[in-house]
C-alpha cells in the first residue's frame, strides 16, 4: 500500500462534509477548505509512527485542525495500542482518521482540539503516601521482573523483626512500638505468609517469615535505623 492509496477515500470523506479538497499544497499531504472556516490539514501514512506524529505537530503551525490518516488497523497493527495512540493524539490536539481503502470509507476516531488532562487525585494521593512511607530508596529505577520493596513490605519486615526479637505479641504492642498503625490488619491479611496466629489476639513469626528476615537482612538494618514515617496510615 502507498500513501497515495489513502487519498481518494479521504478526499471523498471530506467532500461529503462540504469541503473543497486539494492534495500536496506546500508541505501538506491534503488541505481542505469550507467557506470562511480555517483550513483543515490531513497527513497520510501507511502506518502509525513517530514520523507521522512529527508531521502532524509540524502542520499545527499552519492549522488548528490537523488529522492523521492511516489504514484501518488489523489485530497486528496500531489497534494493539489503540488506547495509547488515541490518548497521545488527544494530548497533542491531533485528529485521527482510519481509512478502509477496499471499502473506500473513512472513520474518524478522534477530532482535533485543545485538551487538558484531568488529574487522578486518588492516584496522586496513593503515590505521595507511598513516597512518604517508604524508607530510603531500596529499588533501582528502570528494572523489570524484580521484586519491588514497597512501604507495605517494609512495614511487614519491621513487624516480622519485632516478632523474632520479642516472640508472640499483640498487634497493639507492635503498633505502639513500631509506629505502624496498620500492624494488626497487615498481620491478619498475611499477604506474604510471614505470620502465624497461635492464639487469639497474638501473632508470631512463621518459618517463611524467618526466611524473609534472612533474605532481607540488609533492608532490616536500614529500617531499624530509620525514624517511623509521619505519613497518615490509611
């Protein structure tokens, strides 16, 4: 397929909406005009690519109404990243047209326009709480497929270390000694299998918990030398 193969369908689509359409006007693949409205520009590509994005951004210096036109996607094409692609185009103010060359049809997936992303305040709050609670910087940025040391895991390690030193204890004792208000729910949920529940109101360290303390000996030393976080425990 050539970029030129997209042009007839795009031209017909715009003409059906009352535009006069002409190709290769200056650096623009397609330019359309309707009455006294600002010009509309379409850039054609046989696949969605960074080069197409660059072209679209460049055309925005000429018009506020810029579309990127690509062939209809298969399961192997840009449809795999459809949400990411439409989100990117929306952030950049670019429209997106899908062209079915065989059926001579065009579908507008996105119209160009100004866009201000809505902040996810709950997600931001979770990130800030995790940042404030986490002791030190135990992870390496950019790594994949490795265990992440989260603030929750750090709290679980501190609880495990306390039980190793003090023996079976009440959650209230751990919460007071360690400054971990969620010590009770943390041990009750026992996501890592580190805690046993030998009697009502008491928790003890499990064999898996002993293994975890050996595996994370360096982290335990760091945690025991740190001040408890002042972040709200919720």
